[in-house]
């Protein structure tokens, strides 16, 4: 049986840590959250030489072991708790060849914890462009480690890295320098008080707010309460420690690293002048958005039509091939149409994630954050709020988690409250099906009117979020002041493997995450639509035959009317009729009402709900889109999905808080039910009023 070792990947943000993780693990990876905490946890499996298997954890980016955010706390808590199941056998510190000096601060701190530590110097292919040369032997000798020089872009050095990880027991665990020299007396007293503990671990426990689990609680509290210095004195000692480490790093790099400035070929400054320009910067960003939404529509139309037709055929085939009965009806009318309602949107969601991944990988997204800081300041937010607002285009839940990097509580709270206005990928299925039904396929200056509508909805969502932030900034009486600091990574061509893995992982997460909910709801909806109480449902056939006895209806028309009558008097029909008076002024019928309620579990359920409802009792091989297009408005006559009712629905979904998972996360992040309740009430009322005005005005 092969041995498994724990490997912790650690490093500053933007060092290519994720690229190294992807190079080692490939598709053998999964994303979750740390137990009891909403911080993303990426882990994967890597096969090493001699049959060794490595369990690799990609820890959140951190600049040092002096934590200033929850993400950084995760790193410290793992490195200090030997009883944690993920405690590393080896720490792999990933550094960027262009920022080696800054990256080595974290490396020297981890070395002080006497964990076998390997240094990876990544992006080695850029050395020639930056005029950088390294004396690896000298660096290994003075940093007391082995160094793996890698280029994930060219797939160089990965085999050597795997070999060094497999031989981790050969790595020296001696620290690079004696940090206790900053105050010998204090550290001697600390060593005497706790003779069986590692000195640097004690120092981190005293200076950091960390959690170690119940087993170490008494011991840790005793260390944390070792009070011989004030908070201010401890802070000054931390600063002294940082200075001492940088003095050591400077001395090592004087001989270990040579930079010939004359060789450096740098376009970064020129590109930054254009992409962060106060006029051209916004214009370029707007054009990029236009291209993205046009491509989402044009590229995905063929696979979407194929998927739609395939599921319609599969449903019909199931009805014809399997024996008649409740199970066949459940499959053909419930499960297959329900799943079809989500699978059909995989192409467009995958393309959205593809473009977001390319923008992030290229380094352009950081420029967008910097650019938008100028706008955000006027609305009581900082540029850091743009990260959650932009990542909200994927999902509001991780976007709200990302607000933990915002230091000011007021700015963080406002960002949490307005982020759900940003159009997330769960709204995309609703937007796409409604737009295709009510917006004509025309072109304006070569651009699709449907793509422009989709982009407009994204801009409306973002604009509403920013305007809401402005109002909240005026209303909330919380005093705070922060400074905006962001690191601008170098521009680079997106790595195809990284982009592909991001698209696969995020699309898979979306489909399987939504799929579980959709499957459950599809089964429940099918049951509620297939059964009902009373004579009206049970004797539907006799009632319809009596009502239409004078008409010469053919068998298909008769069966259609019976199915329609049954649906209307089923459990779901009764519930829909009960809420219909409230939604009729918005242009909706009771079927749309059911879809609105069920989509509170997850917005994307809207389409699959309608697909399930329309499929019950239907024998025709029709696509979801065709079924929705042929629906008749019971009050006004004519098509149910008109321009007026379609725009009303689009605006309702643009503004409504139709997501119970987001409400749960908001409660968790704010530690109060007050804010999610306020979100739910205000956003739903606002959505209803806007949808009402839109329909009444346009009809």
C-alpha cells in the first residue's frame, strides 16, 4: 500500500500558486470550505516517484504569518496545529521570480516552525525578459533548503518538484536566522516558561488571534496569557522581526540574485497607462463586456439547440419505450424535463466562466478593480468592493465570502447587502430563455439585440448595487476610514490548462450544486402536478367529455384538454391559483407563480419548474422553448410571454432576492438575522414594484 503525505502549498497572492497546484494535481482536485468557516479550501491528489501519493492543500494566499485577515488565519492555524489531520509533512512555498525578496519573508517565517520547507521559484521563463539570473547553489546553502525552479507555462521543473517533495525527509529543518535576537531577554523568559514548546510557535500564539481546537486549548491559553509586554511593545517587536528578516534576505540576494536592468523588456507601464486611463480604461472595459456577451450568444446557440432537442426526444422516447405507469411518467414528465432545464445552459455558463478566468489569469481583472476604485469611492465603497461585485457574476455566495478582505466594517456590510443585485450565473438560465422568447433576433451595428439585452441586465444589476451602496452609505451611521491598496500582477498570457481547469471545476460545481436541488424539486413538482384532491381532478375525463360533447374534438385535442384540466385542479394548480391574484398585475399566470416560488430554493429552478409543469400530461415531442412560446395568457388571451410580461419577469429576477443560500450566508457573515431579513423584504418589494410598473407601462 502506497504511503500518503500531506503537502501544504503556501505563498503570496499572484505568485502562480494555483498554476503549480494545477500542474501537480490536474483534474484530481476538489473545492470545498474549511470546516465551520466560509473560506475556500482546494485540495487534490498527486502521484509522486516510488509510489508515494501526495495530498496537496492549496492554502489561501498570505504575505506573512502576521495575519490581518481570516484567509491568512487559516494558514497559521494549520501550520501551528500538529493534531490537525491536514498538518503538512512538507510546506512548499511558491515564490515569483520577479518578487523574490518579498516572497522570502513568508519562507523564513515558516522555516522557523521547523517544518520541512521547500522553495519553489515560479515563472522562471520570465527571467530572460527581466534580466534576472540566480545562483541556485548559493541560495540553497544560505536559505537551508532545496529550490525547485519551475515554469508552469512551459511545464518545466514539475518533475523535479515532485521528486523533491517525495524526498522531503532530506530537507533541513533548521531556521534560516535567529529571530529571537530582537529581544534576547524576553525570548529567554518565554523559553524557560514553556521549555517543551517551539519558540517561534510560542511567539505566533502570543501575537496572533488563532484557533487550535479543543485538545490544545488549556496549553495555548497559558501561552497567550504570557504577559510581560504591552500590546504596543509586542507590535514594535513584530516590526523589528520583519526588519531583521529583510536584512537577512537582502544579504542573501546580494550574491544569490543578479538583475540586469538593461535587459528588461517591459510593456507593463505602457499597457497600464492605457488600461487604467480615466477615459480609455472605461471604454476598453465596456468593449470587452460587449464582446463577451456577444460571444456567449453566438457561440452557444448550436450546442444549446442540440441539448434542447435531445432532451425533448429523450422524454418522448422514454414514454414510448417504457411500460406505462407512474414511474415512466415521473421520468418522462418530471426528471428528464427538469434536468434538461439546467443542462441546456451549460454552454453559456461555461463560456461566462471561460471569459472571467481569462480576465483573471491575464492580470487584467486587477486593473479593473483599480479603475473602479475611482467610481466606488463616490458611493461609499472602495475598490476592494469591486472584487465581490464582479465575482458575484459567478455566484453571490463566494462573492459575499470575499468581503472578508475589506477592513472597514461599514464598507464590508454595505458590500454584503448590495452584492446580490449583481447578476449571478443562476439568473442566466432565466434571462436567456426569456430573452430568446421576447426579444427579436435582430442585429444593431453587427451586434445581436439579444446579447445587448443580456449586457444591459448585467449593467442594471451592477448599477443598482452601486446606487444602493450610495443610499446605505448615507443611512448607516457607522464611522470608518480605510485606504485602498491592491497589488498589480504582471500581464501574462492566460495558461490554457489553468483556464480549462477553472471552467471545468466551476461549471461542474454549478451543474452538480444546482442539479441536486433541481432533481429534488422536479420530483416534488411532478407529484404535485400529477395528483390532486376532489372530483374535479379525479373525474377530469368525464367532466371534459361532458363539457365538449357538442364539439367534434379529435383524440389529441381531447387529451390535451383533459391534461390541462387535471393540471389546473392538481395540488400545484390549487396553490398556483391561490397566489395568481397577486402576480396577475405583473403579467404572470399561476404556472409562472409556481416557478417564482420554487426558484426561491435556487433561481435557475425557474426554467426546469416550467419545463416540468408544461410536460405533465403532454405527449408531444416539443422543446422547452416551444412549450413556453405556445402558452396562452388566460386573462388577456394571446401569448403569455409577450414583450411586456417578458421584460417584467427579467426585471423581477434582476432585483429579487430569490436565493435562500445567499440569505443563509449573509446571516452567517453578519452574525444577525436583521440584515438578511432586510435584504429579503426590501429587494422583493422593490422587484415587485419595478416589474409591476414595467408591465403596466409596456402592455
